[in-house]
C-alpha cells in the first residue's frame, strides 16, 4: 500500500472478524514497530503479545470495561524500560524521550498493521495495577498503551479534520501558510536500481542530483513566500 494512502485511510477499528492473524504477519508488524526512530537508538520499547481469551477479557476490564477489546484476535501491550534513557539523558530521557519513543513505535505498528488490512485502535485509558498483576509486569516497566489488532468487521467513515493550513505556521509563530496550494513539482522516490546507477556514475552524478534538489527547494521557498 502507498504510504500516504495507508496513513490517510487508517481508521480506529472496534469491531473485528474472528480470523486469526498469521504469526508471520504479526511478527512483520512488530518488526516495523521496532524500526521506529528513537533517542540515541536506545530501543526502550517492549511489546507484550496477548492472544488468550481470558487474558484479553482482563485487559478489556482493566481498560474501563471496554468489552470490544476482548473480541480482537490479538492485543499488544506497548511497554518500555527507560533505564538506559535515564542513564544517557537524565530526567528528560526518562520522562520525555521514553514516551516519544513508545509513541513512534506504536504509530509504526498501527500503520504496518493497516498495510496488511489489519485494524487497530490506540487505547490509553486503563488501570495499570490490574495489568501489572495479570501479566507480571515489573514496577520499573512502564505501560504506555493497549493496541487491539484484528481484521475489520466495520469501516468507520472518515472523521472531519481541521485543515493543515489552520494548524501550521511558517518562519515564525502567527504566520500561516496559504490555504490555496497546488503541488506542481515534487520529488519521486528512487527505484531500487537508482542507487546502483548513481554509484556507477560516481561523484559527478551525486553533485548533479544535489544541484537539482537545491533548485527544487528554492522554488518551493519562493512559492511559500507568496
């Protein structure tokens, strides 16, 4: 699936088919989550896979009685061990980077799932104590989110969104971007062959590509100033 299509078409799914998610697909989704950017490349995130029916019901109850969670074939708990972040970055690493890293991994996970036609929902409301007790999660491990995964039995309509230009500033706070915009030029993703061709052409090709990129950036800047 095209990346932009995947991002814009994803919906929060709360009704699932009973179909089991193949292990190979599930692990591919988790691999994508694990590929997320993170502070210092310290992969503080941890994933706990839950498929047992009774345990999923415990999660649903802990998540403020949201019974629909237990109908998902798989539930992933997004956890983290922020010890390394605290040692490397101090309080900011422990309290800020830890949550940022977990959020980035979770978004990767949800988009990768949608790429395989698997729906999800980000659930952030739950009673931690119940989850810790049921799944023997140590006190130093942080619980960030509950992510039910399953093939959708519904397709919610798109939600209305505030337009990007109403939320974006440029150059300084208070200077908005134009609501009228038209993408006349853009960069095309290189094919797998492109890097090999560039290697053959050597430094001359790299310099030429850099000049083209700088020209495009300058055109974009001029249009934004208008």
